[in-house]
């Protein structure tokens, strides 16, 4: 059934969030803080590992060298400029505030942070794009099934500390992957190995930035960097 991968991914996020919400109610504040730091470390190293795997290559003489630096700079700087013009972060925050209001969560001070952080963590990455394309064109949801397991665990941990806002990231996943699923015929020609490598490269850097935000380091408006993913995919064709 085409689209089953997207549906399962959304359900996995909701179930993981509900489980995390139930567990979080029984955790003392010091446990929640420690788990939050653990989540931040997981997200940071997921992003760091993914970025370094694309950034570093072994030369013929056995030395490490950096690759794709021009692409990374162009994608991040260009994406940041476009993102700031479109004001994506504030629009996403406003949507989170609306969800907070209509869901009766006005007393949840972490709702918007949870929604934005969780949405970016599970939407930014090559698996979302590849999985949605495969689900539509090949009727193969296996990539999204694997992603669903990972997302369920991540959202469970995030919800335990940041609250119910993380559960609503299921909406972001549904919209993002659903849009790619519907546009798969248009997107698929651009999903060359080089484009996917660039997508993973830049996407991993953005995931790393989400992790630093979870650590409450100087805040990075990660959502305003999302256009960098488009530039990264289009780079091999420029």
C-alpha cells in the first residue's frame, strides 16, 4: 500500500511521544534534566557522526582530507539568507504557539521548544526524503519503517523531558514526508548519489545544531537553515 511508510512514521512518533509523556510524569526534575542532557548528546553525536562521514575522505597517501567544503559553505550561508528572508523559524514557532493554544497546553512552558526541537530532529535528514520517494515510486516503505523505530525512541526520550509539544512533531513529519511522497515524481530525478550525500552532509550539521540547542548553548535558529537542504541537493546540478 503506497503511503503506508509515512502513516507508520506518524503513528510511531505519536506512540513514542505518549509513552515518553507517561514516563515523564514519574520522573523527578533531576532525572528529567539528566535525560535531557543525554538526549542532547545523542542528537549531537548523530549529527556529528553523519557530517564527518561525508566531510572526511582518505587520500591515496593515507591522510585525511576535507571534501565538499564549498558545497557546505554555499548551502549553509545561502540557506541562512533565504531562511531569514522567509522567517521560517518564527513561522514554525507561531504554528507551535497555535498548537499549544488549541490543544489546551497553555500551562506547558516547554511546549513550543519541544515541538520545534522534535520536529527538526526527526524531519531533517536523508532518510525522510529517500524513504518517502521509495514509498511512492517503488512501493517500498522499508526505509521509513526503520526510521519509524528510531523516531519513536527519540521522541519518547524528548517527550519525557520537554513535554507534550514533542508529540505534535507527528504533524511536521506527516506534512514533510507527505509532501515529498506526493511530489516524488518531481523530486526523484534530483536524488542522485551525489545529491543524497550532500543532503546527508548538510542535514547532519543541522541535526548537530539541534543538539547544541538542547544543551541550551547559544541558540541557533535551525529552522532558518532549512533552505540549505535544497541548495545541497541542487549543488551537483549547478
